[in-house]
C-alpha cells in the first residue's frame, strides 16, 4: 500500500497507476525541474546528494554540503527548525514549509523555503527548497517603504499640528479663502472673534461679505494687486460692522494645484507696530538668508525668526522682543552702532564677521549681513546671521580680537574716526582683562598696573560690562 502525502491542493486521483512505470532518472529530473534546490537526506540527517535547477542560482555552495549534516549548513538560529523538520516522521504527512537560512561565504544569508518529504527506503528524506531571495528583497523593500510612509505621515501630522497651533493661536485675525470661488475655507480664533456676530459663520462665506459696501472696490484692487505681484499687498479697508479703517494684507499661494488667498486683519490703535512686525520679518526672510532679526532705530529687536531664536538660545519671540541687539551680537556691544552707521551710509552691509552671545553664556562666530527696511513711514534694520567655523584663537575665547580683514572691510563704508574709536575700545578692553588676569582679579593692583585710578577702572568695568564692578571685599569704595 502506497503512502498518501496530504497537501492543501488537489492531488492526482491515482498516482500509483499514473506513475508506476516511471524510471528513476525521469523522477529525478521531475524533482529538479519542479524546485530550485533539492536535498537528499539520510536517516541520520546527513546530506547525501544535491540537485539544483539552475547552476547559476547558488554557485558551488550546495555541492559543498554533500557529506555534511543538514543542521551544520544552516545558520545558528535555524538549527532548531531543522531539528524539528528531521524529527517529524508522521507517515503519510507532508511537513509544512519552513524558511531556513544558509550562511554564504560572502554576502547575506541564503533564504530557502523547504518542504520535507519522507521516502520509503532507508528512512531517507527529500527536502524540496524554493529560493526566497527575491521575496526577501521585496519584503525588505516593502518594510522600508512602509517605514518611509509612516515617517512621512508622522512628519506631515507634526507639520499640520504645528500649523494648526500657530494658525489658531495667532493674535492676528487670519482667514484662508479659495481664490477661484472667493469662499472662505478657514478662519482662526482671532478672526472668528472679530468677524462672527449674530450667529453668522465666517467659514463658507464670501470674502466680500466681510467688508463694508464702500470698501468692496478697494478689496478687488487689493486682491488683484496681490495676485499680480505674488507678494504681500496691504490696504486700509472698512469691515462690515465697523466704519473705521482696518489694515488688511493679502497674499496668494498655491496648495495641491489650487490657488489660495490668505488675508490678515491688522490691529488698530496704539499697537500699530505689531502687524508691521510680521510683514517686516517676511520681507527680511525673502531678502536675507539664515537667522533673521529686525530691529528699530534704537537697535531694539522688533521681530526674529525661529533660526535666530535657535542660534541665540532664546525660547520665544516674546522674550527676544525689545532686547537691544547689541547685547546679543557684537563684542561688548560696541559693534552694532558701527554696523548701523555703515548701513545708514551704504544701505547694506555684507559678511561682517562678529560674534553672537547666546542666552546661556555661549558664543558663536557669525557673519552678519543687513539692510534698511521701510514700513509705514518708519525705518527699521533687517539683519541675517550665518554661523561660521570658529578659527583657532591666540587670545581669550571670551574676547577674540577683530581681525585686520574685519577692520579694513569697513574702510569706505564707515568714517575713519569710528573705526579708530572701536579699535581703541577693543584694545582698552583687552588690556583691562589682561591686567585682571595677571593680578588674579585684584582690581586695585590692576588699576596700578594700568596707571589708572581705581575710580577710572571701575568706570571702565561698568562701561564694558567686565565682571562685577562692585568693590572687592576689603577694598575701599571708589571715591
């Protein structure tokens, strides 16, 4: 009675009759043709013969397995699988396929999916293997693609979340409209508070419905100008429920093949500078690279982009607003006045080497470029800062000397007396710090070494912000 091998497919109805007269050579050829790799294994688990459908599939590696135990030609983690395959000797049952990895002399492991069949003679086994390298590569690509998709999706979710937070928490009223239909798609909380009344909804309404009848024509001109320039255009328009003029700015942009219109409603009253601050940083962002900061005529910060906050280690823009830029950029605060003079004279300054002092006491070598910005009849200054490689310094890292190139680069743009004054200030600071180092911060001895009175030394310490200008314990106060 023959053995019936069960499988999940459809078997021949009478294999004993159909294959009774087949020769051994023909059966061997059928096995070779129907599988990528066939191993003949004896009752002790030793490979006695190997057949390969295509000699180029695996090279000469399978031939070297003859005479070796099956468990010795697989990777360590697959030996338990092989043991279970060889111990499964239920008659009439075909063992399920198992994927086994073979170590290769060079390159990655060779994955083979084996089905183990028991033969009727000598307790031998026939392992029919399929090459899984193509499937393994496809699986790896699928995993990599899935990971990339998940990463992109997470990044998009993060970007959308940030957009939602910034959009909805902005103190300025902003609406986003479809440029083709003129219908409002989104409105942030400030816009809803400003524009919604009597149960009316901003989202879904026409843009014209937000403005007074007398301002519709001006609105059309504003939208046309924004569409033509691709830049931010501004105008003073009257809202639907308010006759007083409100500053309105509009800008077109494209999103997924559709044109959108962003409209911002500026504040009125004494806080007229804040809407302009956003426009200023947008203008500076288009003209200047890297970290960007806008200051007023007193060199106090009006607005700064995220890169500047990161570079200066300042947590929020609100913390930066109102700070003198000279306290952050430049050596001891004497350089920004010189840079301002250069910008006033030339309209622009480029690649000015200086240093940035971070919020937490660090220093960063930067190149500064700047220009004059005009907004609402007022003059501002926009500066960009780019991190530069820190060169080897021969003096104290806390107070590096300005190079000759930096000083000569100001010639022609800054009056000579300004250059000489700055140079004298820097040399004076260095001499004071050197005297303090030599006297181990004994300011009475340092003053004597420098030929200064103690009162003059304390005055210069306060001027340059060196150490604590208060007298040391045991010293008499200057007087």
